[in-house]
């Protein structure tokens, strides 16, 4: 078993992968209700988050809309088995070449 790290390891990483049950086309994340990633992502400035923080989900888990609250963090990119998708506009998801 590996070394246990604190949340600072996530915040200081060059690339952050964020799992979810689903993402919507605007980049909102449906987690498991604990708010752990939302609190961590809030500590990153918007530019850092959009450039180096990528959601991870199956293609079928990118939905039109997921339940969300005002504090839910949004991500700009999601990695699926089909590739990387840029998210952000309502009704829009484009593959990244």
C-alpha cells in the first residue's frame, strides 16, 4: 500500500483527475454528496482549475443536466473512453483533438 497524502498533494499536482458519477455538458459534476472535491476545487483559482483539472467518467455519464447547487464546482474538460471532451456551454460538448 502506498503513502497516504494530504489534500495539498491534490492541490499542488500538475494534473488533477476528478472522478464522478456523471458530468453535464456545462461541466457540473455529480459526486456522492459529500462535497469533498467541491471544497478542494474551490481552493484552486479558475485558470489553474480549467487548465489542469480534468474530470473522469464514462462517455454515457456525460448528461444534458445533473442536479447541482450554487457551490458545485465546474470543470472544463472530461476524459472518457472516447477521448477528452471540452464542456462549458449548455447543450454543447465537443471532443478535443
